[in-house]
C-alpha cells in the first residue's frame, strides 16, 4: 500500500499497521506492507520490499526527510509518486478543499487508473466526484472507499452499505464537528467564546485558522457527503443553509442550561417532495434527545429510515487513531471483500 500524506492521521495509520500486522496476517492472510510514502514537507520514500514505518514516523516527527528510506529517486510530484510507487491501494490523506475537492480527486482518479484501490479520509472527493470515482473503480474492478471522512472511524457508510440492506434513509440529524462541539462545551463551563477557542487551539483540536469549523463549512461538507452517498442525492455544500457558532455567547449557553437545554451545531438533512432539504446551524436540544448528551469532541448522528425507528450512532472523543482505523477497515473491505456483505 502507499500513503499520500503523512501527517497525524498518516502516522497514526502507520502505527496501527504495526500494531495489527500479526493479526492481519493470521485472520486475513495479508502481508500489509507500505511500499510508498509521499509527504508535503519531508520528501518521499519508495521501497518495494516495505518501508520501516517506525523509522518513517520518527523522521517525519523530527522534521527530517524520508528520502534516506527510499530505494528510488524522489518523485517530482504527487502524480509521479502514485504512478511509480507500485502499491495495490492508495491512502489519500491530503488537506481537504471544500470548494472543489482538488487535488485529492485527481490523486484518487490516478490511483484507480493505475490499478490501485482508492481509500481516503478526505471529504472533498466524496462531495465533488463520488459518482465519477465510484464508476471508474467499478470499471477497473477496484474499490473507492471513504469510511473515515465522517465521524472518523465510526461505521457510518458501511452501516448502510452492509448492515441495512433495502433500508431507505429518509432523514438524519447529528453533531458532526468536534471543534465546535468542544468550544460549546467549554463555554457551558463558563469560558467566553474567545477563551474556549484559544483552549481548543492550544490542545491542537482547533486549527490556527478555524474558520472552516466555526462558520459551519466542515459540517456542511459532511452533510453533503452523507446526502450524496446515503440518499443518492449529490448536494453542493454551498446549497446547504449554513450558520456557524460565532454569535453565541456564554450567557446564551448558561440560559439554555437553566432551561434544561444545550446549544449544539446541528446538522440536518431530510428527503422531501421537493428534494433534499439540508442545514447546519446552532439549535437547542433537550435532555430527551440523544444528541443532548454529546459533549467535548464527541459526535453522534441519528438516522431515520423507512423500516426502523430512530437509530443513533455515537463516537466518544475521537482522534487520529480512530480515523486511522476507518482507513484500515476500508483496506480490509477492498483486500478481502469476501469477508463483507455488499
């Protein structure tokens, strides 16, 4: 396999492979070798015999180049890496572009055209090129998989693909952005918005530029990914009614708690006679709502279908390790499809 992007998630995936290597061999008959790693700032390593993942993580975390681990010359760009690394599966973990999904779309397309399964934690390609990449994968006899794009490693997409046959999703509502949920939880504890944001940034949860989270863009892209895949309705994030959390104050949150409610950045989508109606905006939730109990960086989603009552999936305090598991689960679905129902 080959890794394009070797940040927190990429390194967590590498360490998960080391931890699970014996189990993957014993249970699935897989020799899970990473033969290529391409980074944004630390060069690349390509070795058909397998890269020393512990050393690769050490080098990247200390700002050193991975070139010393390579048995080939340094590829000039990401596409050259994809075409020359020789992997059977590409894990595309470059930063998301909300507006176009690029360059991740091009990376995944190149991987499929080269004969590699395409696996990603990047939401952009799911929103902007889902059908194109799915159809290309089908023509090539390969898989395009993306479990880690929404709620990290929680089985959101595979739940519907594998465990709920013939069920039609009619609506969902959820808390899908960890950064804003953490900030709102800290504000409930008495911090101002600015103080809560600063604490979230200090712990590495919030980005240096947190606007994508605070203004609801990240959540809107996740809503668009869910409607595109689970409702078979492609939806551009710009069409989603969107409002962030920047106008909420700690006084707002305090008053809500006194009334038995909590403010949450709520993601919604519903199938109607006029098409999909979707929104991301702050809303009050009450104690009889499962989403009321989602605090800190945790997330949850409640599904409504034509055959079941409300079904809620929770994820508690996710991190890079849980996202890495989503990538690993997708790899197993691609490499050993006979173990999973489609």
